[in-house]
C-alpha cells in the first residue's frame, strides 16, 4: 500500500502529505522535490569545489574552471588591481584630475547623508554647495509617513523570515529594529547622519575595489581596472584628508571655519557634540577605517562563498 509522507515545501513553506513518488510536487506551488534536492546537491558540490580551489562557481558548474592560485586572486584580478592602483594614484597625484574627481567624492559623500536622512524619516536632497564649496544635503522636517514605510519594510522582512522559519535571522532582525528605534528617537540618528557622508566614501571605495578584484557586475574586462582606479582615488582622497586634519593645524582651522564658520563640519560636530574628543581623534579613526577598507574588500572576496552559505542558512531556517 502506498505510504504518505509529510513534507514542508522549501519554496513556499506549505506542508503537503505526499505519496512516495520520485516526481512528487508541492500541492501549492508545484515545486518538484526530487529536482529541487538535485539542484541543491549540485550547488553544494560546486561551492565545495570553489572553497577548495578558489575559482568562479559558474565555471565549476560549466566544467570550465581554470587552475587555482594559492592567493585566491586570479591573473585578471591581479592585473586589474595593479592597473587600477596605478591609475588611481596618477589621478590623485595630478592636481587637475584630483580637482575634478573630488566632485565625485562629494557626490558620494552627500548621497550617504541623504540615504541616512531618508532612513530616519527626513526627506533629503543631496546637492553641491555653490556658496561655500563642497556639498550640502538639504533636510526637510521629519515625516512620520517615511518612518511608517521603514517600519513596514522591517515588518515585511520579518514576515518573510517567519514564513521560512528562520528563527536566528528573526532574532537578528529584532535586534536591528531595536537598535534602529533607539537611534531614531534619540540624538543618535544625528550622529549617524553626520558620519554617513565620509562612511559612504569608504563604502563605495570598498564596493568598487571588490568589483575590481572579483569581476562581479563587470560586463567587459576594462571595467575591472576602472573600478580599481576609482576605488584607489577615493581611498587616497579619504586618507589624505584624514592625515591633513591630524597633522596640519592650518588645515584644521580652515576646515572648522568652513560653511561660514561655527564648527558646522561633520567631524567637528561629531568631536564636539557627540564624542567630546579632539578633532584629530575623529580624523585618526577615519584614517584607520580608510586603511582597513581594502582588507575588508579582500576578506569578503576570500570568504564570499562561506558568507553566502551563512546567509542562505540563516534565511532558510536551517
């Protein structure tokens, strides 16, 4: 007599009572369980091969994987890193190109401010400052509707994780919501807004450097050294700015008197209003973060398969 087996669909979470049939499928979404398990096993074997040989997962699946390198960086990554670093150094060293590309750094900086402004309920518009130079992000009054959308997004993500029985991920999300709420209704969100500009410069530099090293999202070979060049410029620009704040008294005075005076600049306010330290201390922390950014990009590249597996485990309820 055929036996019934209770099985929870890994795609939609529906529990089905199915016959012992190799072609058994979910009653709700039609997923064929045997085929799903076959794909999972193939992906697992490919990931294991990637970890052992440091090659592209797509190449493993297609059977065209190249010989591994002990450093985890293939020849294309090394070339992109060398060419990008050389080009970025040249762009930073030449006054004209440094002047032009600082507008890119300014745009990235103000986008960081605007993103955090929106995240905490303040409609924000990034712009160049044609009065004092540099950039400025214009904030409107806090809008409760924007905050409702943010919490709705948290709730939607929580519902999705709950449907997948991802208990650990739900706990992490709950902690994130608690931290967000604490910042949103205290002056903490103002500190995050001030820090977001310079932090976004390092974030973009890290992403661009990762793309140069991995080839991720690159459609042509020339994109990798280009990403490397922009990343190198952003990192040199950030590190140079931090070093001048630390070592040059005249530059610190000029920085603190910008925007009409009154110590309104990001690092000045962070040092005075939130941390109660000297401006040089905040600059030193930023310099450390700039130096650490390439290491973070390399670490993500080195352990990307493990990170992807961890994320998949957290969201699958396993």
